[in-house]
């Protein structure tokens, strides 16, 4: 995958739309973010560092803020979602709340500096 646009184009409409919404929220906060790859996945990058990654799996979608601290900032607001150290999983039918996405991005931006 060359970039986020190419990756999103490869997805079905519900996944593409869910990720496009998250990307739009991230780009509102980080307009200087660039498309690219990080750790083999489509990602937005800021100042050369990964900001937010996107990955579709068979049964869920996932965003990767590349930061356990970012996930911890929103953990208490994600009851019912599947979380791991640096991953938040969801589905198009149960999308991430906008405020959670914004806080993930803000936390990661603060870490990038």
C-alpha cells in the first residue's frame, strides 16, 4: 500500500466510511499529518513519526495510536470495545466516539511534540 487513500480504496464501503471519519477527525487536529506507512500498515504520520494507523481485519476494524499511553487516556470511555496495549478495535456498526478519537490523537500529538 502506497498510502492511506490506497488502503481505504481496498476496503468495503462500511469499513472505508468508518476509517474516513476517523481520519477526518485526526486531520482536523493535525492538518500537517501526512499519509504513509508505519509498521506495515496505512497510517497518518506527523513530523516523521506515526500518529494513527488503520487496519481492517475479518471481524473488526482497528486504529493504532502507536502508544499505550494514548489508549490508557481513553480506556475508561471504551467499555464494550476490545482494547490492547496500543490498539482499539471496533466495528462500523459500533464506531468509536468522536471525542475518544480526538483524545487519542491529542495524546499522540503531545508525545510526538
